[in-house]
């Protein structure tokens, strides 16, 4: 591979942050989703706010928002961004809670990592809040569903029903 194809390595093979300063800030948005699989009894408790630790989805929403804002502190080569908005939405199924995050900014690089991090930390918070009721939980299916803006334009997961507007 040539040095030009390895964007996060300098000519000596050392890790580096990509220089985005020459780029113009543009509006960017990313949507990510994941699921926390659990016993049906656990989803019922989440839905009725009967988990002993408290409001599971409220805590997970705040955790996801905070995580999006702190992504560059967690992922070594991510640029710190001015996050303009973060929405976290939940859908409760029979045996899972689906998390969807949408992050927006006007900046020089995208917010895909912020959306993925928001989903991940919201899922971990659900796990933490529910672990005393259900040790069988599994976090999975974390994926980017849509990104809008930047040089590459709009991308949607093939076969997805990615939304262009986020439902609160």
C-alpha cells in the first residue's frame, strides 16, 4: 500500500490525525442503530419503568447524548467536533430495545463516529440499569444507517428504511 492510501499514518508509519483544516465546514448528519436483546420480562419492566435502578431510557438517553459530545476523548484519531444536536430514540420490542441516534453538526468532518458512540453508550447504560434483572442481555447490530453531507454526500444502508427526519 502506498502512503497516500493510509490516511492515518505519516510517511514513517506513525499514527497521525488527518488534517481537515483546508476543508470548508458543511452541514453533516449521521444516524446509527443498535439493539439490546433481553428477556421479554425485562423489556416489560423497561416499558413500565419497573426496573429498580430507575428510569432506564431516560438515563440511556442522557448517556448517549453525553457520549456523542465526548467521542473524540474515546476514539484516538477522531476530531473534536462542535456537535449541534443529538437525538436518541428507543423502540421496545418483545425481546429487545432498539436504540437510534442522530447527530448533526456544521463542521469539517462527519459525525458517524459520534452517532455510533451515542448508540453504544446508550446500550451499555441500558445493560447497566437492567443487569440485576437480566444477566442474559446481549448488545448487537450496531451499524451506521445513514450519513448526509461532506464530500461523499448522502449514504444510506442498502435495503434500509433510514429516515431523513428523526422522530422524537
